[in-house]
């Protein structure tokens, strides 16, 4: 697949949360390939360093990796301050970090609920809060929040995850109205069944089950991390400068 080139993304500061693996790593690679100055946060220091080195070997310039536990909002703010001090005002924020832990409704404890909301929603709000002043200072920007089709389809094993991902769309709508006059666009992406290494290891070890789920897509081909990254590139670019307050499903038409 030939990747579309967005010349306007070159040299822009792009901040990605949860960027060390899976879809997040696809974001890092895709924006780096556009010539953007990429920074990414992740709790997995080893994977983050490995990805930074990999991208440096391809592009000749390493993205800025900052280890960070996004459950710690003070640490998140500190990490974003570090990125700002090193790279300058962010033009793009991709709120990607999440955890789709399966749960049984009757067994969810208050502590588990709080953890799921923290890892899937809370940091999204506070990362956006921190980046909006930077985008206002530079005259605009693009915030991309990762939702999921899980809340649209009513995934029964994901009650808290689905609640958080629905809330992200609500937050996206509200924030888009608030910062639109500053020419800051806010959109969400809702991926379908994307089989990352983690997904295959934890939830989809059976190839037949994956194939059966794909028969429920209008387009039968696998939805890949690169497909999601391509949508993020478009939403980050000037090509989408009149698009805001939307949630885009990238799911092959899953029914």
C-alpha cells in the first residue's frame, strides 16, 4: 500500500500516548515517515526505546520517547512539559493509550473500575487539557482521540471499556465545540477488529475465530494498524481542516 504524503505534516510536533506497541507504534512510524517531529509516551520503557531506535534507523532521526505511567496524571503533565520544552508547541495530539481488559460485570470491583477508567479515559482528558494552550499559541491544531466500535456494538465482555470509549466520543464532541474558535479540530477514531500482537496473544489465538469475525465485515480484508494510522494522518493534516466533532469508524464495515 502506498502511503499518502502530507507535506504540511513535515516538521510539525506530534505527541502520541501509548505509542510503544500495536496501533500506537503504527502512529509513531507513520508520522515519522511524514517528517513530523514525533514524541511518544508509554509505560513500557524497553518497547519504547526499541521503537525509537527502529524509527531512527529508517528515518535517520529518532522520535522522542518519554517513559510515562499515564495513570499518574502528575507524571503525564511532567512528560508533556518535557516534550514541549524539547520540541515546542504540539500541532497534533493522538490520545491512543488504552487497555481492553475483558471483565465479568458481577465481578468488577470499584478499584478495577477506577483502573479501567484511568487507563482508558482519564489521561485522554488531561492530555488534551495540557496541549490545548500550546495549540492556541500556534494558531490551531488537531486532537485525535481513540474510541472503539466496542461501545457501538455493545461488546458484553467489555462493560467498563465500552463505557470509557463512549465517553471519549462525548468528550470529543464537547471539546470540539469549545476549541473550534481557536482552529483546533477534535475528532475520534473507532477501530474495528485490529489483530495486534497483544490481541492475538490474549484474545484471538484462534485463526478460525478471526476469519469468522471478518465474514461480518462488508470488506473481508484485515483491518490493520496501518489502516488506523492512515486515518490519523488525514485528520492531523491540513486536508481535514474543516472536519471536527466527528467519530470515524475504520472497521471494514463490521456489522
